[in-house]
């Protein structure tokens, strides 16, 4: 559960949270009620045909709905992986995964409430069940956010330590799950769901060089946990089947008939649960098409959560043994059928519905990227032919063994990659005398819509280039974790709104001094004023850091725009429009940050000092590794030198730029430390100090003359 939540894109999840909540709340409830009704009426009716079992499936309503909650928990890991492999929309895969995350929690809460009610001899009042539900659901969510905050805070204070950061994440997951379940009596599943989502939101707390390893670790842990759960369930099922067959309690014909009926009904009830909320799903978040809903219905696989709940029922002595065995049998049967039937065939459903096709407005961008790759390959091939190390190679065969990007393009967009787009992009209307005016108007609207889509596609790709640059800067230590979080959130919001200039609105608030700092700065109490200065310099430093990160990323984005201009498939006016927007925002942020630098030069100096030290230490790490690979250092020496460098990096990580502010500098130190005099000898510096004229420091508001 944590692995799935941790790997979820928090921004997309938040955008689709309303849709996921509808599917995981009312959707699971409706699905559980319908499945419960099927088992209460139809399963009982089918079982009465058996002459061996006279009682049949004489399940109570509470027990039937509890079973419905068990098989309502989806586990679409295979479907999400397939959607990513096929290149389907990320919003669809995230919606399916988000629904799975939340309905795991709601199904578990519903199961817990109904299990207690069904196992009770005297029954439970509705008020008591409602209180238990609210305690498990909302208590679990609130405690999960608290746990995510605590995990974020602890891990953010560790830098580049694989073992410590991964061990902390693993320990916290099980510690908080146990605390929620057994100490606070809230839903441990929901605790982990919200904890994982909160860590995903603040994933920059994990060191840049540890994040990828942590993702791989949790993927492996999730795989092992799923494997163990399936293995243990298989062992229990095998033992139960053997014992029930020996006692003649298992009625193969009846139970398998009910299983097939249940498998079909699970799809029908899930379709009804989704389609009854389709108007809401269609008009919230990123929207939902009818084709998306079909994949959600067919791709609703059952897996680990259902098996875990069935095993819990198996250990509940308050239920009849035959009923426990039937719950385990049907749950495992549904899991096996969805994994063996739905999982392998959902690929063909996705392809038939055309959900693996990218938007047509990205065709020109895809062509530009692949053409750049082909040109690079041709250039590299020309260099290799002149290299004596490849003398004798059959270059015709080498060329045949390379991928065919043109065929890939044709399979995706149903057109030749080297086709002339002049006809396709020709928007001139040849109006004949017999041509209907309405047709011309529709053609004009289609042309305008096509142009707008291409402009938005270029804008989105430019923002994605900037996002990539932000993370690259973070990995190099050029910007902090908080800065990359704000910049990435700003760019994602700009993508959602199809407006690059929205980043200006999102970042503007970080260049203004908060009201409480101004209020504290006016206080007469010395320590309050000192604290306000510390907050002020921290806020200003943060603003400068954001501006430098944005300006750095905008250079990469402008280079990308320059590359797009060589592609005839993309109209230059769209590229120029996006370039103009980007330059406007960049000019504004440069002017705003320069004002801060001019008024508070010591803050800028502190940040540049921090970045320069970080960059130099990263260069030393690379050079130390290079010396090891060349054999200039043995492993023991490499460990000692690298440890020394890592120690300095760790100290730098815990050094804020407010600590680097030199508040006690005098005229001499400023003069000598300036770049103009930094290379002078001590004797020359002494001579400069003696002959330099004393300057006066002015504050804002002072009269010069």
C-alpha cells in the first residue's frame, strides 16, 4: 500500500481526488451492497438445487455485504503497469491507481465495521456502527497525514545516506500502521495510504541520490509482500480444499457455478457503480470519457487486499466454518479469474478503444524529437565509420539492426513520418461557388481548434522541459528541496491551466515580505526584532533561490524552442508565442530578483556561497570516483577520501544561508574579499588597505545630500 501511494504523482492525485473519492466512497458502498444482494439471494437460490447441502448459502445480510466489501477492493497493479507500457494517458492510470488506493481503505473500514456486526451475537446499533466508521476513516486519514509529516521531517534531516533513509521509511511504515491499528484503533490501511501520499507530496525531502534507490526498494518490498500473500493464501486454500473434500463439505458443481456467476456480477455491479456517477466523473478533475470508464470496469482486478481480508475472515471463529471456507474460496476464485482473464486481455481492450494513441496535437513534437534522434544517430554513425576500432564492420547490417522510428511514428499517428505536412497544415479555404457556407465555417472552426491544440502542446512541452531542469538543478545542489517543490508545483499548475504565464502569478507571492515579518520587525523587543530579521533573510534568500532556478530552467526551455524551429511541422508563430510568454515571465522574475539583490546584497552573497560550495563538493565527489575507476586510488583510500567529502557535504546540507550572512563585515573585509582583489598577495592586500579611502554605509531612507 505504501509503495503504491509513494509512487503516485501527488499533483495529479490531488486533481483527481474528487473522482477517486466518489469511486472509493459511494462506489465501493454501492458495489458492496449489490454483491451482497447477489450472494444473499442468487447464490442461496443456486445452492438450494444441491441435494447434498440442504442449508445452502444461508448468509445473513451483514455477512453478505461484508463479503461484498472484500471483493470490492481493487488491485490494478498489472493494469496500471500495462497502461504505462502502452503509453496511455497518465491521468487514466493515476485515476485507476488513486481509486484503488482509497477503495482499499474504505473497503477495509467497511469490512471492519460489518465484521464486528456480523460476528456479534447481540448485534450492534446503527449509531455505534457510524461512530466506528467515522473513527476508522477520518481518524486514519488524520493520523496518516501526521505520520507523513513526521516522516518528512525526520528524513529531510538526513542527507545522502541510503541505509538510514530507506531504513527510516520502512520502520515508520510498520510503526505507524501498528500504532494506528492497535493503539489508536483507527484504520491502519488509511494511515499508510495518507502517509504515503504525504511523503509523495514532499518527496524532495529524500536526498536526490537516494530517491531512485528508495523507489526500487519499495517496489521490491511490494513485490515480495504480494508474492508472500499469494503464496500463503494458496497454501491455506490447498489445505482447506483437501480437508473439505475429505469431509464432503465442498460441492464443486454448485460452488463453481456460483463463482462464475459472481465473476460476471462483479463486472456488472462495478459498471453500475461507475456509470451512475459518470456525470460527476466527466466534469471533475481531468474528466473521464466513456472509453476510460470501460477500462476502469474491465481493469478492476482483485488482488492482495481482498486475499488479506479473506484470511482475516478465515481466522474468525465466530463465523461458521463452511461460511469462512466459502468466503476464502470465492475471494481466491475472483482474484484468479481477474488475473488470468482480465489482466492478459485488457491490452486488447485499450488498443481497441484507442486509448494507447497519444493526442494528435503532439504528432509534430514527437516527429521533431525522433528526427533529432535520427540526425544524432547519423552523425554518430559517420564518426564510427572513421574509427579504427570498428574497422571491418558491416555497416549495412548495423543499420538494419537499428530501431525504425518512422514505423513507430506511423503505427502511432497513422501517417508517414517523412510526409509533407504542408497539405495537412494548409489552412487556406478554397471557397467555390457551390460550396456551402456552413461547411466553410466548420472548417474554419476546426482549423482554429487545431492551431490552439498545437500551441497548447508546445506550451506544455516547454513547461515539462523546465520541470526536468528544476529536478536536475536540485540533484546538483543548485536549489533546495523547498524551492524545487514550489517551482514544480507552479509548473504543474501552469500545465493544468494551459497558461505558461500562470507561473508568474504562482511565484509572485514568494517575492513579497509576509505581513507578520513586517509587524514583528516594528516591535521594540530586541529578540523579536532579531527573529524577524532571521525570517526576513530566510524569505529573501528563498526568493532569490526560486528566481535563479527559474532563470536557469528558462534557458533550457528557450534552447528547446530553438530546436523546434527546425521542424516544419510546427508553425513558428506558436513557438514565437510561447517564447514571448517565457521571456516576459523571465524578464519579470529577473527584475524582481535584482531588486532584492540590490537592496540585500548580503543575502545574494550567502546563497551564491552555498551554491558554489555545493557545486565544488559535487565536482570533488565525481573526481574521487573517477580516480578510483582509473586505479589512482584503491578502495580503502577511496572510502576515506569520499567519507571526508561526504562529511563536508553533510555539514553543508545542515547549513542554511542565514548562517552564512556576514553581519560583522567591515570596510576592509568587503574590499579584500571582492573578486577584484581576491588574487592579491598578503603584502599587496595590506598596501590596498592602507591606501584605500574609508567609505560610508547608508541605510534606506538616509539623506546623502
